[in-house]
C-alpha cells in the first residue's frame, strides 16, 4: 500500500480552504493509502502565537479532522511535537540544505516581508517539513498548490542526501487535488484564504456560526459584469465562489454556470451559502460529539507510537550514514 502524509499547522481555526484543499483530499484517499495525518504544532511556532489559543487548537484540530470524515482506523493521527525525532532529523537535513534554496521559498519571502523581525524558524520551516515527510518514506503528499514548492524542496534535499551519504530516503511527490483548487479570500479574492489571516471577513472558518457564514458569502467581493462565469482574471470573486460550490456539490463549474445563466449574483451567492452551510453544519455536529470524548487520547497514543518508531529508525540511520555515531563504521 502506498503511503500519504499531510499536516496542518494550528495557526488559526481550520478554514474552508483547508477542508477543500487538504482534509477532504485525505478523506477521499484513506481507503486506498496508508495515511498519516498530523497537527503541525511546531510549524505554528514560526510566527508568534498566543500560547493558550495555540494549545487549545491542537486538540480542536484532531477532533475536527475526525469530524470532517478522517477515520482513525485508517489513519495514523498524531501531534508533531510528540515525536522528538522529527526536529532531530530536521537539523541533520538543514546541513544538507543550502541557504539560497531555503530563502527562495515563496512563503518565506512573503511572510518575512510582513515582519522585519522574523525568526530563523521561518526560514528553516520547510526543512522541518522535509523531515515530516521523509521520516516515514511516504510516496505522496497531498497539498494545496501553495505548498507544492515545499514538497519539491523536500524531494531535492532527499535526493542530495541520498547522493551524498547513500540511498535512505524515498523521493516524495506532491499530490494536488484533481481540480488543484485553491480557495481565495472572499473579500480579497486574489489572496489565498488563510487561517492565520487577521481580518476574518473573507475567511470561512469551520467553526463559524452558520449565520455568519451566510453573511460572509453574501458580502463576498464580486464585480460589475453580472455574469456567473468562470474567468479568474476578470472575475476572481465569482470564480472563487464557483470553485467552492463545485467542490462542495461535486457538480462541474459548467453545470453551475448553466444553472445560473439568467440569474443575478444575489441568487447565486444564496446558493453558494446554502451548500456551504449544509456541509459545515454536519461537520460541526460531529465535532461537538467528538471534542470531549476520551477516544481522542487513545487515537493520539496509537498514532504517535507508530510515528515515533519509524522516525527513530530513520534518524539512527541518518546519523550512521553521516558518521555521527559511537559505532565504528567500516
Ligand atoms: P497559514 O495561514 O498559517 O499558512 P493555511 O490556511 O495556509 O494557514 P496551512 O497549515 O499552511 O494552512 O496548510 C494546510 C494545508 O491546507 C496545506 O495542504 C495547504 O496547501 C492547504 N491549504 C491552505 N489554504 C488553502 C486554500 N486557501 N485553498 C486550498 N488549500 C489550502
Ligand atoms: Mg499556509
């Protein structure tokens, strides 16, 4: 069975973008793959966090994964920071990564511009992500398009390590959703919807109350062309809403365009709000059942045990290949 892995960082409440771009992809694939899904809490530390909020989100993420349809019997679910071998591996990988390639990462460039006092962690975060991916020899990493470059970096680092020290890493491949859909901010539809966005008016959180979701969608930025048509260049707002509706209903963009051929934006937005609310309300109901259940801890214990065992093996092997071991190598 091929292996897949994805992690999401608890920098804010999970969004509709995270659901469509990442979690739902994992749900779709869980029957066919050996699936690893984690909360990337160490990654959240690259930018300042409120300690209590971050802490609460870790558990909320796990419950939300399950509420979104992740089956704990088919997935290895764990909290990244409970596996100490991953940051240890990351350091060894940092020594096989060039400063130039790390500083060329788009996310680093963007986020380092936002705050002049950015941490070194922001620069090395993709290397930690490489460790997340490489320790378990996964075949595919389902990600949204915004993360493709980081998976490619992981692949380059793995290849370099293999060439320099001996073949120990499988080269992972990014797996984009079939539509490759990236969900944009509703108010600012040329910017990705992000959970760490400070202004929530354009971001749909999976925790938003249902009236709020309707409001946000009804107030989404559109254009003056008055045509429900997919044209990202000229109609980014409408195109984004079409993407959301298509992803949530399984209908093609063309079918939905046809459905609203002679109708106004108000009616179209109401439809998008209805399908979104229908989806999210089911998720929220399941979430309420799970968040306080004892089951969460046993799921996490099982997950971390498997994850640690694999990471420890890989870490020991890396050290040996690099010569940093008490053993005398021959
Ligand atoms: P942050 O703002 O902290 O970077 P984020 O919302 O971008 O948060 P990440 O934890 O960086 O979320 O990414 C988790 C997963 O969700 C990744 O696979 C990423 O590609 C996917 N993802 C994030 N935002 C979107 C989006 N707007 N559309 C589709 N997929 C997304
Ligand atoms: Mg992100």
